C-alpha cells in the first residue's frame, strides 16, 4: 500500500497539469446560438502557449538478436501492465486468392495451441484476472496480439501470450464456428444502412486497391481453411517482422530478460512485402445511390482522397477537419442538427495511412429532408474552401485538438500506441513531443489552402443509402446518379446536375 501511495504522490504534478489543460479546454461563457447557417460559439478562453509545451516520457527501445523490436514504457502508478505484439502483416498482406487470411488467423490465435485448447486458454486467462486477444482486418497493415493484467502475474500471462503467438493450432472445429458466425454477420450487415454506405464509399475511393475491402464474401469465408491460416502465420509471424511493446509497472532489463526466455528461440526469416499499389484517382464527381426500399432515412457520405500519414499537410487537414465536423461544436453538427434539426448528428473524419486516406462528411437524415441536408453539406464544404475561418472558431478548433491530446497523456496505453504509430508510419522521433506546437502553428491560410487542395468538389464522391423511389430525383439535382441494390450490384443510372 505504501508503495502505491508513493507512486500516486509522484504522479500528482502531471495530474495537475492535465487538469489545468482540461479547465482551459472546457472554460467558456455560454451565449445564445445564432439562428443561421452553422451556429457560432463565442466567448472561449484563449489557451496559453506555455500549456502547449509537452515533454513526453521516453520509452526504452532495443532489439533482440532475432530481430524483434522491443519498446518498454515505464509507468509505475499502478501495479499493472499492458503489452502487445504488433506483427507488421495484416489484411493488406492477404494472399490474392485468400482474402481474410490475416483476420481469421488473428481471430483463432487464442482458440487453440499445440498444448492448450480454447477452453483451457480462457480458464487460465480468467484465473489470472487478465485479458488476452488478437485482431486484424481486411485493410489493416498489422495483426495485433494484446494482453494485460497485474504485474505480479506477468510471467504466467507472458507464457500464455507467447504460446498463442508461436504455437497456434487453428482447430478445424473452432474455424467452423468462426465461419458460421461470420456468415450470419454478413446477413446482418447487409441490413444495416451504415455498413452499406461504408462499403460503397470504400469501393468508390479505392477501386481495386486492397483498402477497398470492408467485408468478406460468403465464398471467401468458405475458402479459408486451417492450412491457409497456418501458412499465413508461418509466412508472416516472424520476429524480424514484429514489434513487442509493453507499458506499465515494469523494468526494461527484466522485460528484455523475459523476452529472451520466451521469444529468443523464435526464428527470423524472409517475409514477402505486402502488395501495396498506389491509390488511383476517383474520377469526376458522382453520386452512388443504394436503394433500400421503404427506408425512412437517407444515409449520406461525401468525400475525397487526401494524403498519406507522413505528409506535412496532416496537421492543417486535422485542424480543417475539426472545424468542419470534428465534434458537437463543429460546423456540420451546429448546422444540420442544432440549426436545421435535420439529424441527431453530422460529422466529418480524416484517415491517413501508408496509402492515401480520405476526408469524409457523413450524416443520417429523415428522407423528406434529403435535399435540405445535401444543400447544407455542400454549403459547408464550399464555405471551408471559399472563406477563411473566423478567428474565434479557428482558435476553438485548435484548442480542442490540443486539449484532447493533453488529456490522452494520462492514459499509458495511448502513449504506447502513439510510439507504435510513429514507428509504423516512419514519423520523426520527436513527432508527438512537437505535435501541440505544430497544431498551434497552423494558420487560417493553411486551413483554406488544404481545403481547396483536397476538398475537390469536381471529384467529390457521394454515397447515399435510402429509398430510391423518393430520393433519386432529389439527388439528380446534385450530379450524375448511379443506383445499386443492397448487394452492391448496379441497377440503373440517372443523370442530373445542379
């Protein structure tokens, strides 16, 4: 107990700093909203530049003789730890004839090893009060195995962790169960308008690129066998193709010794590079309408291709996204929900990877206000291009980004995740140390410049999911419309334009 109290006392200064940032982020003098396009929030307290200076804890880094990269971040506030093995091959490394190999390999890792079945693994994890899981996805660059628990149980958890990574058996009965669940999920997904919109948007943005894959087909699921999964594992799960990272009440020297014991015999080897073609341009603006008969709402997604994660424009795009639709104080929400009452929420998002990401705006609205919603979405995308952001709105957006970043620093796993992100995308070693200052340095001219560059309305792609009999004519006012069924198959085309 004394040890824990001592640790907590050492953490007080950092907590106070974060609390002060939180106060600065939330402090405001409320004013009545202005009833016009996009409500304006004023009276925000300015943030001091001194608060933006962050000195993050430095992780210990080394590499084992077999090539395994090791990252250890000490956090002694609580007697706990969280660790992960990041294998640098995910769905983007799937064989061309076996999409889903990475996803299914990860899903089955803890369902059986050479010495344990799924029940035994689950019981041991529960008895230790630990967590153990694995994941990957069709468009992920990595496969991740994660575990956490009390530091006093680290040895037992590490042994389980290593067993599922090194010795998976991919039992046929467990694979059959996973297939059954996945096929049932496919049927459920096709009934969800959000899934249909996201699936079509990915296809429109990425075409034949691996990033276009959102979900497996029934045939692809059936073609995944234990041999396919074992081959993917044997090919990609190599120490020289992985990063081990741990954060918590641990010492670097002790962790390295444990890793040498549990992973030292893991043999390195050649790993084929993932097939990562360049992302092609999307072509002229178009509207893709998925006909969901009798739907009482329209799901709308509008977007463009943008940049890779390491691009210098990432900071300006982050601020631009915050202004447009980064939260409940951003333009889309204030306009479509607070001012117009068209929806429960309207947002935008920015993605960036080792391939070009996207900017997208999205909302779900009542069918009868589809036209009004499209008018306001287009208005906001044009406004961020044509007008400089007002100073108070601009300051609020940057303050929100920096404040959120500062609050995340209290979460050790977020700190570790940031380090892994820096490694995955080849970002500078001081990237996160300087992140607040770089956001603060963005100007209104920067925001307008990236808006004009990346929100290319002549190539804006729109996906709508709704009742085609009620909204086709509406959407034709905004451009060429192509109609699809809920299986993603084309039905007919209709031209138009505003």
